[in-house]
């Protein structure tokens, strides 16, 4: 067994998930493939959204995959870092907006 | 940024045999990944055989004004291999009788060959349907003596195909050297000014895109659309088609892959993207590559790996269509580069 929870070469084995439950695995990969097709949003735009979300959910496999995917699509590093900031801003905003709860509670409990 | 070729630096990867050895050991030797020959067998193609010869690609020399990081030719200003007029004459004699509809001049920078213009004028007289010159663009602005190339190309109805790794400066200069982007933009403007690449123009100007790093090219049509938008809005430049080409793991790109610890992952990407449909149309089946000294190869990549055609006829001076059409194409693991995804050739995707 690997001493690390994350091994970059495990990304290549992602498809093996279907080995233990073919039906659900197939449904997932079909869905996944469909989601990233050209639609109302371009595949390029979806790739940048995926990159931002990869950072927010802190998935190293996804970060590797969507950095590479962006490079393939000719997405620039300026676009990539802005997408990561958009994700980071939402994530930090999500923390900070809870400050309102803290303030509400503080005010309620204070004389 | 590179300034000298692998050959000049006496790097071991300048040696074709060393490259072929690397491509046959490691993950391929252990069986972790299948050899290209085994992959062909798995799709019932035990060997690759040529079809009708359509394209004669002539490498008129390895000298170039640029030293690009990914160059499979290991070209540069220090390369002295240049085709002589005598060999050019032998090529002309062959062009007359092959029936190939496309003549494709490459290098190095083909324009740096002192007999380049003579060759173009003579070859034009033969009247091939599509006469391509692969120009790196910067050569046009490199020296006064090249400034009239757009007019020269126009006069002889040359189909210009030029390299452009990105529509932004940073990526282009990283791969091809500082200043290359601005010089390329200037050259593209000069070509547009004489009519090349304009909508509806018969003066064909196509661009070649190849990734600036250890990743495969994305969808050719999507990239073309982004290139067109970027070059038009930022620089008012137009072109016809974009050909996306996969970098093959040989020469300077192989050196880069190994040095950056990307070799294994890149080979995995190529093998996983193997597309049997691309095998049907790989360019070695309709192309013949001629080196500066007149030897014949299945493609420009095999030329750099010094894999001469497996035929009783190996030199342009002995050209025999029949003998060559019966040959078996030489393959190694670099061939995965032409069969990945939508396939890759000097004319872009093949599926």
C-alpha cells in the first residue's frame, strides 16, 4: 500500500470505479461526459468553472486534470488564475458571511 | 531560452540511435505500456503500408534562424546541413514523374537555403496542385534580403503554412524565443497586406499550432476559432485554417520531456489517446520525406531518427515508385504521436 493518500497515477485509474458497480459507474461517466459537452456554455467556459471548483473542493486529481485540460484548450494562465480567485473569493466569502451569524448571536446575547 | 542545437552542444539526444533506445526501454520494455507495433496488432494492423503517394515533403536543410525548444529537427543557426542544387535537381526530376499533388518544402527555415528561390521557380514550372512552403514567419523580418518573401510567395502562388503556438505573446516567446511573437505578428501583417490569408483569397495562409509543453493539443476547430478571434481583435490579422499538431517525443522535445520529468506521463497520454481511426490516415501512408542529402524516409520524424525507408530504393537519385510503394513503414513508439486523439500530421488532424 502507498504511504500517501494521494498518488498522481491514481487519476489514470478513475475509470476503474465502474469495475465494482458497472451500472452506477457508467451512469456517472455518461453524466460527467455530457456535462462538459458544448452547450449554452462553451466547453472552454466549463473547463474554467471545473478548475475553480477543483480548488474549492481541494481535489488534487481535479486540479491536475483541469490545468492540463485548460492548456489543451489554449486557456491562458491569466484566465486560470482569475478562475481560481473566483473560487477562492466565494469560499472565503462563504466563511466571512457567517460573521453575520456571529454578530447576530453576539447582539442577541449582549445587554 | 536555447541558443544552440543539441548537436552543437554534443548532447547525447542528438544521436538518433540513443533516442530510439530511450523510446524502446523504460515503461515500454517493462510492458507497462504496449509497444506501438503491439498496439497496431491489437487493431488488426500488423504493419503499416503506403497508399498512393500524394505528398512529397522535401527538407531543404536544418539551418534555421530560431532555436525552438520543441523542435523535432534540432534546427538552428549552427546547423550546416543544406540541400545542394544538384539534389534539388534530382527532386525536380522526381516531382515531374510522381503524380503527387502536393509539394511541401520544410526545414529548418527553407528560405535560408541559398538555392531556395531557384528551386521554387523551377518547381513551379512543373505545376503541382498545392505547393507548400513551411515558413517560421520570423525569417521574413530577420534580414532585408527576406523582406520581399511575401511578394515572392505571391508571385509563385505558394501556399504558406506558418507556425504559431499561441495568439498571445507570453506563450509564443516561451516556446520559440524572445521577440518571436512580435516578429511573427509583423510578418503575418506583411502576408495579409499582399492578400495572404484574407477571406476568399486564393493565396492560402494556414497556421500550425503545436502545444507549448507536455500536453496534447485540444480540439482543432475550437483552437482555430480562438486563434482567429484573438489575432483579429488584437492585431487585425487573418488566416485561413489552423492545423493542430501533436509534439512527437523525439529530439529537443524528448530532451525537454526527460529534463522536466514529464516523459512517462506524456507517453501515457499518447498511448491512452491511441485512436485506431487515426491509424488509417497517418501521413506516412501518403507522404514521402526527402532529406537535405537526398535520402528517403516515411516522414520527417523518421528522417530525424535516421530511419530510412525499408526499400531497395533509398535515395532520390534512384527513385522508383513501384519499389517504394511495396515497402513497410518504419515504426517506433514516437508513432503514438500521430495516432493520438484526432490524429496528427503536417496537415493537422487526420480524422
